[in-house]
C-alpha cells in the first residue's frame, strides 16, 4: 500500500477535490495550485514512511492550506499581508458562501471549480484547457492529445488563459443559476474530456492508475444532473460515461493486453452501470431534444444491449453516426462512422469515406489504423503495411501500438480464409 504507484494514483484522484477546496480558501488560482504541489511533495516524503492517510484528499487540503499560510507569513516580513478575503477562515468568509451553496443544492467543491474555470471571459477552448490543467492536473501533452493539437500550441493556450484571468481580475466566485446555465456546455465538455483521459486505451497498469479520473468524471456528471435534472444532454453525457466505463473489467486480459470489443467477456461488464446508463438514455430520448452526447450514448447503448458481437445493430449505429455528423461535424466522427459503414456496406465504401480525411487526421494514429485495416481487407497488403507502420509511429502508448499490431496479426491470419468484415479498429 505504500509503493509510489499507489501514492501517484491517490494524488491524481484527490487533486480535483483538494485544488477546489484550496481555491475556495485562498481565492487565487496560482496559490491553490502551489499549495497542492507543496502538499504532494510532502506526501511523497511522509506516506512511504508513515503509511497512507485514511482520507488522502483531506490530508492534502490540510497540509496544502498550512503550507500556503506559512508562505504568506514569511512574505509578510517584506510585504503587506493580503486582504482578509484572500486568506479566509471557514468560520468567516466561507460560512455565508456555504449557506448560499446549500440553498442552491450546489455543494461540491470540484463542480464549483469547473464552473469557475469555465468563465465566459475566456474563449471556450481556453476554458476547457485551463479546467483540464487545474482541476485534473493533466499534463500539457495529455491535453494537447485530447484537442488533437501540438504541445506548444496548447502550452500557449493555457498560458494565455491564466494571463487573461490575472489581467482581467476574473472573480473566483460561485456563479449563480443563470451563469451556470450559460457555462453548462463547456463544463459538460470538460467533464467528458476528463473521462476520456481516464478511460482512453492504455496498459492495464496505467489504466488502473488513471481510472480515478474516469470515476471522478462520472461522479461530476451525476452531480451536474442534480443541478440540471431536466436537461437531456446531461442525461446523455452521464449515460455515455456509465455505458463506456461498464466495460472496464473486460478491456484487458490476464497479461495486461488490450481485448478488442468484439472479444470481450461480456459477463464481466458492470450490469448495474449498464442498467443506470440505459435508463438515463431512454429518459433523455423521451425529451425529443437530441444532442451529441445523447447520440453517442445511444451508440454505446446498442453495444451494451447486444448479448453477442454478432447481435450488434451496425446499421442503426451507422445511422446514429450520420446524425452525429450533422449535429457535430468532425473528421473523427466521420472516421467512426466509416467503421460502422465497413460492417454494413463493406470496406470499399468505408475507405471512400476515410481517404478524404488524410489532411485533417494525418497525425491521428487511429486514422492510419482504420485505413490500414480497410486496405488489408481489400487485399492491398503493401499499402496496408505502410498505414499500420504510420499508426504505430503515432501511438501515444505501448498499448496503443500493440492494439494496432493486434489488428494486423488478426487480419493477416483471417483474411486469406474469408476476408470477413470484422471490427476494423475500436475507437
């Protein structure tokens, strides 16, 4: 229990709650982040020796707050003390705020922090990037990968967001009901990006360490649903995360290798999560106000309802992806639709959809994986091999590279027999 792997996972899991509470204390973003970093350094020194605390988040909040206050006291010898509202006590400035939050059924530090980061004074892309950096502690590389942009571009985006907050004196206060509604879309997008970072394909060990991010995203989705109980898109978002996360136990084999969706032991899927997710998407659909999260959740629901891979309604999935293309045009959505088209109308029709995406998705490893699988099914071995080599070179993790090689090995073995229309690449 005292190994560094457990400590890293505990720090990752506790970060959102700890940073949210520290921001609530100090009303300053940099102070909150620095306090958490100091507390994390002390955890790395003391936890291996003393064992893990019963509540890591509470420990980090307590230690981080004291470290920041010590820093303020040291600085007071040279500079004036900050205003009282900047270094508050739970019994003064915080008390009326807590009462106001309780009255609005809005009690969660992390959710509050998300709405604060998603301030309308910032462009939407900067809001999400800043929230991912501050709330979840994702690296610039991880955030850049989520946005499909370069690291330097993302670093500049986050720096500009922080600079704009400092120059504009953006208030770190709890937004009211109207402001929450205005920021809802960006907060939902951030929660889903947080989920994807915790769920995205990785080795079994890394997946276990990152699982708290996905679990935290689901928890935030449920909290958001409490605030917006009649909003079908939030129902769809929460359903989507539940239905995807329900497959976690079946995604890796005993050796830690990725298990493709069609090969997963469906008895390992979490039926309670699936039941909750299906109920939510069914309820959302009854509102007759379709949105991107609902469509994606409906796709996940079709996979969840199929008792066997061959029972999957690929024709309906293809129609849903076509709907998603209209609601939220994206080359990645088209790539996903092509995977479904390969199942329904064959690899040639799918390849015709994939080829025009080369310019926009040339740096996306899934693009080359899908293209290579389609080419191989069509008998274009040399071109397929080249596409797979590009996919492997762009893989973000060893598991992603192994994922592509698994498809290549399978298709090379099965193709001469019947050139079947199997799953192309799980996205």
